[in-house]
C-alpha cells in the first residue's frame, strides 16, 4: 500500500503475537498435529503447516477438521497448549523494543488470532504484559484476522485513529488485515513495502519514516 508520510502521525504500534513477539511455531506445530490425531485426522507436514500459519481457528477447522465443532477445537487447544510451552521462545529484542516505544510515548497493543487463555499463557511466560496497553484476541471479536475488526477495536480502546498506527505482523493474514483497514503495515521477515528482519530495526524505521 503506497502512503503519503505527511498524512500520518504515529501514536500507537500494534503487534501480532505469535511469530513476532514470541516464537511459538514449534508449539503450534506439535499441538495442531496432536489435535488432528485426537479428532481422528492425519497429521500434516511442516510445509502444509507453514502455508497455513497465522490463519484463524475457524479457517484451520474448515480446512483440516471440517466435521469438528470449532468450540471443541478451541477447548482442546486451551487444555493442551501448556504441554508444549517448553518449545516457546521469546523474541530476544521484544522487551527492549517495547520499552523504547514506550519511551517515545507510543501506545502499544497486541492483536492475535490465538484465543484468550492461550494468549494469557504466552504473555505471562514472555513477561511482556507490562508494556501492552491493549490485548485483543480471537475471543474479543466476531471476526478474527484477516477481518480488520481487531485493528479497529484496538484503535478504539487506545483512543487513536487507524491512520495513527503501524501494525507489525509476519503472515499474509496480517498483511491482508492491514490492507482491509488501510493502516500502515510493517512486515516482520516479509517482502513488503515496509519491512524489518529484526525488532532492532523497528525504532530506526519508524524514526526514519514518521515523525514521532
């Protein structure tokens, strides 16, 4: 999305959780395959899992477990997530980056397609909750990403406008969400107009592109 920098004054940064602030790829790969087995489906390989990484539970169920009720899958996820929590890694630059954003006076939110219980586990284990002004999960909206409802709800709670935020995400689902809301998107390890390969690059990028 092309944008005119003069139209934007950044007041808040919104982050996807899984894949950006924390690395839960191995957690979800193992949990998802255990879930498939539990409901009588064959496990999937890393390539298929990677192609669907970041989608909502509704989409995962529709694609891989069409005969299972979404609520049953959500409950199974929540009940068994902690079994694999040892595979979760915290982005080593997350705390420093969030603290620097706070020092600049920016508000911070997390929007994630994970459900509330699991999000709470991740935030507690990563010890990042002190930096987050708002957390929006799949349980807080009618439609998860790529619908832009999460972004708009976060903006409302932060009391900022959609053109006053940047959204940092790592999947095509995140990019589509940003495009539908018409907010600025920064791709984390993605080939997008604005992108970073490490969270250490976020502050310099924002300082370069926007007046904060």
